[in-house]
């Protein structure tokens, strides 16, 4: 099985993501990305951010109304509550946010 190199999700990718017959996902990778963060594009055209936090488990972080930066911050904050310790160690360290800042 070949390993694909994960690229950092960009605003341009988000804006150019068009609906397809089936829903698809664009992952946020790279050294500054958030492990497990992805953008799901549905056939209806709606776009939502999700965070995979354990094998087969996923939580919605927000809709496309969030900017990419806000989605990453929300994912990091969510990960503090839901993720396994082994995954938390891989996240870049950021300052905690107040709930009203999300």
C-alpha cells in the first residue's frame, strides 16, 4: 500500500471544492496541520469540518462558515477533550481559547 503525502489544507482548495456524485473528504496534513482534521464536501454542496479522534470516531467541528484558521483552533480545542493521549502528543502546542472565541 502506497503512502500518500499529506498536504496542508488551503483556502484555495476549500473554495474550489465542488460537489460530486458522492461525498468526499480533503484532509489537513503537513507539519503545521491538525492531525485528523478534514473537510467533507457533500453532494448537496455543503461543506463541513470534521475531526477524526479515534479509530472510526469523528466529531463535527463546524461548517464552512468557519475560516480555516478558526476550524484548526476549534479542532485543537476539541482534541484536548476527546483525543487519546498518544494523539495529543502529535498536536502542535497552541494557547487555549475561550469558548466565546470559536
